[in-house]
């Protein structure tokens, strides 16, 4: 082709002609999703074929996201990533692509993603006059007898031009000669057959040969030419050329015909005789690829197939055949061979695009793959139907241009199937039908669409109290069917009744394992059960979570000893395991079964650990008293006799039923006397012994108080000495008044929350103050008298004279004058005896919350010198009506109610 361009006028003119024929920007919509462009052949690489992105409605800034690309078997074009224009990637030769076909185009698909779509693009290749006419031979030799009359015509070989259309329309010219001229015979297909015309008779003796030049000129612009030399030898007479039986032969041949098969037999006759009638057959000007497939027998004219045919490559052949006689005369004919299609090609499946993995939340109808199915056969052999085989939520949707889309037919769920394998089966309608398949593997990516699920909605754990800090309580497990971070579960505490607001939680949970640990030692008596909410949260975005309730039940252990509420402890405060002491007055006339008192105890534990039993372990007279095993009631085992000692000491032990058992003791002092006055001497001895035990402690405290007072007095004297020099200030004039501030009386606590079946009343009587003038004494000290001593009817031990001098107490000298008369002493003794005899006040069952100390009575403030007032205040001024001493009203329910009402008033 390049040689032809140089022959027509140089490379510059040819290139200008090619560039001038380029049609840029010519595109239109032939059908839905189809674009067509037109361009000239032989354009250089990089030439613009068309604005593809603009015609698809894509702007420049959309191109990176939409990923415009081309899909074709052979890439003749490329698309620019910057502007989306379509450019030529290699030179296109229309003759090489389409041969002699009048129309020539290249088709391919343009793929656009996000969303995925396909557009069919067709580029028409327009012919350019880039091929010059050519002859198969450089020299045409003719033999013409001298007897040939003028006007005889001799067909010449036709030139071949690979261009099409007007570029292939040929005309012929012959060099000037007086003996010959050139005539053109028009064939039925529109081509012109050159014929040499004899203008005058030849004379071999004058000129035996002629050399002429025939030029073939095409119709292109600029025109291209081809030449051949025509040599004419003048011979003796051979005046009859061969004649074919048909000017044009037609035949058909299946594409699966085997090599060696006979295609057609041509025949020609010659009216001459001898060697002039001997005819040989040859192919005329024929492309080399055709000569490779067919061969003609020179003698018989039989055309035979040499190579297999392929309908998809060439659907018809045109074979020019020549018949030449012995005298050199030639006849021409054409053989048209039509190739019949055979269903010898299975459909071809091409995956143009596959979106894998696809998220499981993709909507129904999402395009996941784009397929192209092609069958090069024709007719029904090329009609293809596609289907999907396999169980998958996918469907196949046909698209234009022979492509198909694989879309989701229903919602995807990665937890049920993480990938889907389907087979695309393409089947044609030929006979027999051919098919092909292609497997598609679609992976489903995870989306955080599942919340963690606990194995149990509610967990229960049992932990013994006094557990170790950090002990494992239980382990919660939640599972998430998602994958990766979406299925990674962490555990947190999200609330519950594990503690008060702001307090440290009782338990903690390990974030990874779900193990619940105790944060501190649990106490059954403080918290018997609690619940916490554990939240399981995955690592997705957004995160999903679920909650389970963990109920922890604390199991009791025997870690609390029984607490004795009555008799109260000697120290005045009940504590676990401490010994209590009290006294009861029992008349000597009491019979067997007489209720002496009741040991009352409680245990903070529960169940068997709180079951209490009572046992008498020590008694002055073991046979005289017994204690109820379950009730704790102390009763006389026999009648009291005169031989029994007046003072009885009972020690009872209270045990629980835990393992190991814990116990506490209670000491009860019993005085056998008919009345309280009879019991006072015994009680006085007991009180004196108790007072002696605390004498040492008293002196130690007194010494410490004296040292502190001396220090304060020294400082005060120093300050007063300095102030005296300047005169006493007005603020110190009030120092001459003697004022006394005393604490009020203290009474035993009223335990109002118990359930004791018996009442114990405490009464303190105080006579009216005497208004008579008394001897002037320094203000007596105001001692704090324990309730036990007050109920015993005896005052505390009198302090020594030295201590009285220091503290200002009453003198203890027996010879000193007493400011109180005998009548007043007797009245005080009677009142005190009445209080002792009627000491059975209500003492309800104590609980741990309402436990209080039983304090001592404190006297009211007295005027200086009032001894009677001091004694009355020491004993107390209140009188409470009590029941008769001889009766035991504890067994009378009505009388007990009356007593309770009296105590309340």
C-alpha cells in the first residue's frame, strides 16, 4: 500500500488525503445502549475516533469513579482516562479486516461501573484509496494469427484492486497502436473486462510481434494506476478461441467438507483442431489464501478442495477460471462457491465483569456479573439461550448485543452462605445442539447485621460468702455469627443491683473471655443476692449489642456467733460471744416450773446456722434450775427450799447448728428472797465486788485528770497574774458566779423492734425536792450509776476523803454530820426497793439495728448544800406503778398488756 501511495504522488500528498478523510465526532444512537462512529482506515496510532465519554453522558470528574473501559477480543482502540475520548491504538487496514466486503466495522463493548452498565460501540472503517490496481502477471502474452480479421476481440486479464466502492472502479488505457485498440466489456457484476480489438489485418511477414502497455486506473482521488505489458505474437491461423459451457458457475459446499472433496467441474470447447483445440484450465487472478483452499485440474477442469472450510471466516468464494487452447486463445469464466454453515461451534461465554465480593446487604437486582455469549454460527446454529444452574439467589437477565447480566434475585446472607457457585450454561439451537458452561464464584462480604446472642438469657451463680477477692463467679458466653471484627465480642457491665450508686461494683467482667469475677468478699448478712446486666458488644460499625442478666446468690456460712440480747453484757453493750450478766429475784415459795427469766439471743446467719439451742453449763445449784433447749426460758426444776443459798449464779451457753458450731454465754444472777428489801443485802455485796474491780481504773483516770488540771491551772494563773496588774477586765467579773452544768439522766435503750414474748420494766423514783434549808456543802459529784447497780438498790462505792477533797464530793467519814434525815433515807430505800421489786419492765427483743447501750442514770443539777436533793437525784425521782411482788404476771397475757401500756405512759 505504501508503494501505491508513492506511485500516485508522493508520501506528502497521500497523507494529506488520508487526514482529510477523517470524520471526527460523528456518532449517533443506533439503538438503546449502542454508539456508532465512523473513521477512515490507516489512521496513525493515537488518532481520535470519537468523544466516547461525552456521548455516554459522563463528565470528566466522573470518569475515575465510573471506570470506563473497553472490552474486545482485540484492542484496536483505547479510551483516555483523562477525557474519556476514544483513540486508535493501532493502524486499521480495511482490506485486511473485511476483505472484499463493501461494509466494514469493528464492534466492541464499553463498560461503565458504579452502577455497572454496558454500551455497544461500532466503528465503521471507511475505505481509503490506498491500493493501486495490480495484475497477476507482469507480461500478458497473446498469439494472434495473421489471418485474424480486423475487429476481432481478445479478452485481456482484469486488474485487481483491493479497495472497494469507487476506489475499486477500474478503467483501462492502452498505448497508441495503429493495429490494436482497447475496448471495455461490461460484466453483469458491474466490472469492466478489457478486450484487445484488432483494427487491421496482420501480416506476420511485415511484423511478427507487438509490445503494448495496458494501464488500469481506479476511481479514487487521487487516482492510482497499475500497468501490464501486452506482448502479441503473430502466428498462423487459430481462429477459434475456447468457449465455456457457462459464463458463471454456482455451487455450494458444507463447511465440514473434507479436504479432497470435489467442488465443481468446468468445461470448455474449441472449434479448432489439433493443438489449437487442446484446452488447459487455470485459475485467473486469485488471492493466495483462495489458491491454498482450491486447486483445478489442468486437463479435466475439476476443482478440488485442499483445506477445510470455515463458514465463520469466509462464507463464499469467487474463483476466476481460464480455458486456454493450444493456439494461445483464452476464455474466461467464474465459479461462485457458497459455504454452507454447519453447527460446529459451541457458544463462547466471556465474563466481561465480575463484582466479587458483594456485600450481603446488597439490594435485590444488584448486577454482580456481566457476561457476553457469542456463537459464530449462523441462523439457528447461532441462536443461543443461557441459564444458571445451581442453587443460588441469582438470576440471569438478557441485555442487548448478546450480553447478559447476573443479578441478585433475593437477599444475600453471609451467615448462611459465604459464597455462591453457579454455572452459566449457554446452548444453541443447532442440530445437534452444542453447549458450553462457565462457573461463577461469587463471594459474599460480611455486614454487621447480627447482634451477639448469649447462650442463656439469664444466668444464675451461687457463691459462698467470705469468698476470695478475684474469685471466678461464672463465665458468660455470647456468640456473633458475623465474621472478622463484626463477630468479635467484648463484654461489659451495663448495670444492675450489684451495689449502690457510686459504690464499687461487687463483680467485674473480663472483656474478652466473659469471665465474671468477684471484686470483693461477699457477706450474706449484708447482701443475699444481687443481679447485674452484662452487655455483649461486637466490633462492627455501628456496633450491635445484647444484654443478659446474671443473678448471683450468696450462700450463707456460719461466720456469726449468737448474740445475747438478754441478760445484757456486763459492759453494757452486747457483742457476739460476749458474756452477759443480770439478776432475777425468785421467791422462796416458788414451785417447780417457776419462770425465773429468759435468755434471749439472735444469730445473724440463716438456716441451720441460725438455729439456736440453749444449755445450762454452770449453776450454783445444778438441780434447782433448768433452761429450755429451744426457748431459752430459765425455770426452777424443783421447788425452792430454805436450804438453798440466797445467791445463785447461772451460766447458760447458746449454740447454733452451723459447721463448726459457734456459741455465746450469758450469766444470770438469781436472788432467792421473798421481797426486794430482803434481797438488798445480797445485791449490795455483789455491787461492792463489782465496784472494787473498777477501782484501779478509776484512780488511773483520776491521776490523768489531775495532771491535766494542774497544767491548765498553771497557764490560767500566769495569764491572770499578767491581767491583774492592769486591773480585772469586765469580761472576767462573771467568774465569781458558780455555775454547774450537768448531763441529763440516761435511761436504758428502748428496744422496740424485737419479738420477745415477755416484758421487763425499769422504773426510777425520785422524791420531791426539799425546800428546807440544809447545811452548806460543796456541790457533790454527779456519778453515773449503771442500771444494774440502780436496780440492785445500792449506790456506788464512796470515794476516799482525799478524792472528795479534790473533786468536791460528799465526805465519806461516818462521823461527819449527815444532811439527810432518817425519814428521807427510809423513803429513798422504800422507793429503791419498789423499783427493784417491780423491775420487770418491758424489754422487747433487740435487733442489730436498734442495739443501744444501757447507760447509767445521771442526777439533775442541785443547789449547793442540798444533800437531800443530791441523794434523791442519785436514786432518781420517778416512780412507776408496778405489779405486786408476790404475783408473777408474766404468764398472764392481759396483765402483760397492761404493763406494756403503763411503761409506755
